[in-house]
C-alpha cells in the first residue's frame, strides 16, 4: 500500500516537498516552486507547509 511520508533522502527543511514528490512521482523541485508561489500569495504556503510538516509522519525505521 502506498503511503505519504516525509522524505529522508530529499529534504531541504522538513522533507515535506520531497515526500509529496515521491508519493506522486513528481520532481520535488516542482512541489517546492508551488510552495514558494503560495508563500508569496498571502503567506498560505508557509502555513500549509508547517501544517503538512506536523501531519505527515516520518517513514518507519525497520
């Protein structure tokens, strides 16, 4: 089963964009650009990133 996790390998701050990119099979750079655009549009990108960082779990270490 496919699950969304914070990225361990492709992280710049918290691993949110890397994890979303891995989940959807998209380049994380595109996800980061979307976050930056949202951040400049009233600050919603910053708030959304913080919420996603708090909600998305870490990948379990086996």
